[in-house]
């Protein structure tokens, strides 16, 4: 090909760069002794490795094809033919063996080839002139490069998760110059670069005012239009060096230029023609830097995050945002990307209908945002069972019992029951922790606090308070104190939940308060008292004691419904109660939860809690155990027959239970207890 005009011209200008043999650079184009001949023909304008190796050795570029893959003028019989449509063109040319052409042998060789990621059309590699922002050109008094400055700025940002900084630094340290132009595009930012074809001068215009003052033609047709194609291209300016008429380059900008410049292009409500950055710096400073941004991990370290940092480094030499949350992607429940063909894809509308949007939102909130989220119906059922149903059953319990007991939310009663004081302390503690987590932009941490609180309310507060309401209540004041406390818990909880579960919280809050909307209410106030922290710690001791007590009862194979005379604990020294005046209430909770008549303590230097039960059953204890088992059966029968909570029944009990008639009336909502052959109920 030395005789074709295009090659002859460049060969004449670079005589020492043709037909030379050079050692490869393994970091650019590795060559092995086990593959091929060990010799590779290099064409710097027609391959990635060839291009980079050519730059290292200063080889000239020989333009070969146009943007449509046609061979350009100067290539003899190839000119005008398409390299993609005729991939064997050169092979066929050599096969003729004319005028020095020679082809020794052809082999089939499998290799990777570029293709469009969207339509899969095969592509050809072509060198093109583009516009870049130099990353390694020293500037300023300190002669630091843009790359070095951006590294400094990136380190001043709080990255969530922390490894996000490492990813960004890895990109900054290894990326090439920033490509900012796009060829053969119509839509996009029209790069304001004007290049003189005569003398080679190029300049970047700073805005419409400068373009208007420099325009030699076309301004009248452009005025009033947006600076996009085709309008902007009608405006021409004069070259400041040679006076030649110059038009804007044909390229449009990389879209990440638009994304990166947003903090500096924001306009004022009073002036939408010019950005605050240039017109009102004082106002602009109120909004800069942004407190928080978030985007998915894949690609954003080299796109949006990078573009924002680059623009801000050049213009302000400081970070454009204070913190950034990078999150994973949604994948199928099987861990693979969602694809219809794989059967693991879920359309949003379908998922919203089957799962419920609040449950779906909680799935997102509860997951680690830095990891991919496996999304599916099994995961949704798990979230619904573990949290949503517990929350709703707690709310339902209050609504049902408060209504039949005539709770008045306008009355106020001073809480003296340690359970009411404790759950109020837990509410305030949870509220404070959630508030702090949200201020740190950690929604997952907040969700964990909420879940734990709902579990505490359901499995401890309500569990230990069931005997305080309805027919089992022994004190009207204590009953109303319970309702008032749980009411305040649910109202505040629905407010705290509102950003996470807007629909369920709205239903709860409006029904509880009669207000217009939870989303128009203020965030619940945190009101922590001096004893709250110790009260919470003391109750943790109580719950730890009963947890060990239950485990020992299970080991002894003694049912919890069977009362025992006494339990004796040996506690570590650090398990002492700190709040005086509540010891009797703590003991009462342990007695009721473990179903014993008495509790005694002692302390030892071991770290473990030691438990000993008195398992001797007196006739009275056996009788009480039988009563509890009978009550359980009756309650199960009420549920099985669909008897409503506030419906009285006529209860028939076998004669052997005749001694339990009065006790049953205190435990079960009945109109009459009669003796018979079998256990039955009727309305």
C-alpha cells in the first residue's frame, strides 16, 4: 500500500516511521510466544492497542475511513467502498498477487469485536479528533494538575459507604483526559467552541452576551431562541487573530457536562436569564455546596460524581456536595439481574398490587443500600410478617380494646405503672435515635431502631399489659393510664413512620387523632427525662432475667401455664436495679411473666444469671394450672366460633371444673357459667 496517495504523502513526511520493527509494551499490547508468530502489524488509526503503542513511539496517524466507514480519497480502488460491507476487501486485494501483492496463508481466528450495546450492530474502529479537558497539565501558582486537585476535593466529601471514596480515587488516578465532545449528534449541549480553519486559533465563548458582541452575522435570526442546534450554528464570529469568519464546531457536549454544571447554572426566581453564580454570589453561597446527593453505584463514579467534582474543582477548588450515598441495584430474588426471559422480573404495578407499596418501601429502607437488593414476593412476605403485621396488630389491639373500654383521649392521667414509664422512655429514646440517623442520612439505621421499638411494644409492653384492660382490669385508673400511654406511643410512632410508610401511617394517625393528615403535622418532640436512660437499662435486666427463666422452665419441661411457688436468681453484680422505688414492680413483672408466686435474688461475681425453680406442686398450684389450661381452651373455642371480643357467651363447663366458676368470670367475657357434660359455648 506504499504507492497509494494517502500513504505516500504521510510516508514522505515521516520517512523513519514506516517499515520499522519495535518492541511491544506489554501494558498496551501483550504478545506471547504461544500465540501467532510473535509479530504484529500495527496501524495506529485502526485499533485501540495500535493507537496507544503508536503514541508511545510517535508513529503518524493515517486516516483511512470516514465516519460512515467508507474508504476516503487517496486509497486508489478502495476509495468509496465500505469497510463494513466488504470486510474481506483487503484480503481479496492481496489474493490477486499482482504488482507485488502477496498473501501467504489465511487462518480462521476467533477474537472479540466491538458491537453496539443496544442494537448489536458490528462496529469499526476509527480515530477521531475530539475535545478533551486535560487532567495532567499543571496550572496555578502551585503547578498542580486538575487530577491532583480533584483528588484533594474528593477526600473532603463524606462518602456513604466509605469505600465509595476508594472507588472514586481509583477512577481519578487511572482515567485519561476527560472527553467532552460528541460527534454526529444533534441533541445535546452545543459546545461554545469556535475554531478557525485558517490559522488554527480556537476560543470558548462565555455566554450569550459575549456571542452577541462578537457576532458578525446570524444574531438577528438566533435572538430569542435557546442555544441549541440548529439556531446557534447560524451565528458567526470573526477570528481575533486573522479575521476569518468562524462558525461553531459541529460537536455537541458530553451530557455529563450538563449534569456537572448544575450547581453553577441554577437561576434565580427573579432572573432566569443568568445563573446566580455570576449574578448574585451571596445568594448562590446559600445553596452551595449541596448537603446530600445520591445515585446508583454503577457508572456514577466516572460520570455524575466525577463531573460534579471536576466542575467544582475548576471553578471553586472545593467540594460541590457534602456527602454522597451510592446505592446498589435491584436484582431478582435469585440474585440475578431481572429479565422477563428468566422469569424473575416484576413490573412495578404488579408488585405494588401484590405486595403493597408501604411494604415495598420498607423492603428498600430495611436493606443495606450499598448492596444489591434481591427483590421478590418471598422477601416481601418476610418483611410483612416480621414488621408490618406486628405493627398493625399492635394498632388493632389498641383500637379494639380502647373502643369497648370507652377510652377518652382528652383525659390525662399521670403514669405510675413502670411499664407505662418504660415504654414512654423507649419511645423518646427511639425518636432521638431515628432523628439522629436521618440527620446522618442513614435510613436503614433508623428503620432498625423503629423495628426494635415496635417489637418491644408488641412482645413486652402489650404482652405484660393484657391483664390491665377489659374484663381482666383491676384498676380503672391503671387501665386508662395504659390506654393513654399506648395512644401517645401510636400517634408519635405513626408520625415517625410517615416518611417511610406514608399510607399506613396516614391511616393510623388520622384515625387516632381525627386530624387532617400526618404529613401536615410536626415531627414528634423528644422529651427525655433524667430517669429514662436508667429505666430502660433496668427493664433490660428484667427482660434478660425472664429470658433465662423461660429457658430453664423449658429445660425442666414445665409449661408456663403451670404456676410454680418460687424462683431464685443469682445475678451478676452489674445486673442490679438502679432506680429505687420500682423494685416491687420489677419483681411483679418477673412473677407474672414466669408464672411464679414469689421471686428472690442474690448477687455473685459470675457473669451468668443462675436460675433455680421450686418445682414442688401443691394442690392449690395444680388447681390454678388446670384453670389456666381451661381458660386457654375456652379462648380458643371463642376464636374458632367467630365470637367477637365484646360478645358475651353462655359457657358450659364439665362438673370437675365447678370450683372455677368465679375465676372464669374474671378471665372470660361470659354472661353465665353452667355445669354440663362437656365444654361448650353459645351466644
